[in-house]
C-alpha cells in the first residue's frame, strides 16, 4: 500500500497557511544517511520542521515535490516513518541550547567528536569486586584526559575503524594510537 498525494499536499498547505518558513523532511530508506553532523546542522537552522512519514511501501512519488530533504536513519525498513522522525527530533533537540538542563557537557562532546565515547564510572570505587580504574581516582586531570582519549580511540579502532578516518587526529592522538597498537593484547 502506498500513500496517495492528496492528504499530504493538503496537510502541508494547511501548515503553510501561517506563512512561516518550514523545512520539509521526508523519512525514507532512500534518504541521506542521518548522522551527528546532520543533527548539528538541523539544530542550527532557525526554522520549523515538518516531517513526512510514509507507511508500508511509502508515498506517491509526487509528494517529493514538497520535500526539501530526504533522510534515512539507517539501512533497514520500518512499517512507518514516525519512529525515524522521532529519532531525528531527539538527536536534534538535545543540541538546541537550553533544551536539556546542564546534563550535556559541550566541552566533553567537542573533545570526543567523531569518536565513540570513553567508558564512564560512578561511585562506589568498588562494586561486587569490580573496580573503577585507578587513574580515575588519582585526581590527576591530565592523566585522566589522556586515559579517556586513549579509551575513546581504542574503542573506535576496535568497533568502528571506519570512523577513525573521518576524525581529525592530533599529533597526540597519533602517539596514543601507536601506543595502542604496540600494547594490543595487553590490558591498559
Ligand atoms: C518508504 C518511503 C524511514 C517507506 C517513505 C521510513 C525506514 C526509514 C517509508 C517512508 C521507513 C529509514 C516508511 N522505513 N530507514 N518506512 O529511515 O516513510
């Protein structure tokens, strides 16, 4: 089953009656692959968004004349575009200043941008025989930053090596990467 054009054209016409500019996004498996950089881009666009969500096999091709951009959240098919729209809305709104309280550390995110996150630990220092790594309780902030960057680089290398090539690595990063390679197999 495919959505016919008329209800979607009417809905968009209705939304546009107030004359406010809007960016119209269609969620579809054929769209531009959604990622953090698109989330950043959208969060800075000072406009309203309309998300068109198809169902089953999609929409009448003519609906695309209403669309500014087609987005896909991943290489799989959903029964409807609604969950894909929610994913985009969630990833974008958390980047809008004030949308989250102080939960997000901009400094932290820019530090690890493009890499996977480093491991996090909370209190207590020991839980059921599982210990927080010593460096994190040392109070040595330079050592802690180094450890975190190394963990982020290591995880990314192991799980998503494709991401490494897209990150701007510093000299210090390259040094850490060679340390990781040299000690592969060890536990540090
Ligand atoms: C076809 C055309 C998005 C199917 C438009 C939507 C997966 C995604 C649908 C549509 C979807 C995705 C509905 N399935 N990967 N199904 O982002 O809205």
